[in-house]
C-alpha cells in the first residue's frame, strides 16, 4: 500500500520537515498562550514579537529548503 503523502529521502529533507513542523507548532494555541501577556519587548506587545519570530523562522526554513532543492538538481 502506498502512502498518501511524500516522505523525505535525505537527512536534509528530514531536518527541514522537522524545522517546519516546529515552526507550525510554535504558532498554535498552547504555545501562543505562553506569550499572551501584558509585557512589552522592543516597544511591542510580546505576542506580536512572537508572531514576527514565527513568520521569519518559517521564511528562513523555506529559504533553506529552496537552496537545498536547487542544489539537488531535481525539477
């Protein structure tokens, strides 16, 4: 029986999958609840700073993934 989804075949692929899952999990409610406080960091509410961290981390993971795919030679 075939899997309904594609699994990574290299260590880099597994690392990127884990990194992306961590980024997604960082943006769900139990984790966000830890940062939903009346505190300021850099003049912004802590929840907004955490949102920016999640966004930039996801973008960084996708950039690394694109570099690995480009170097792999697959289209």
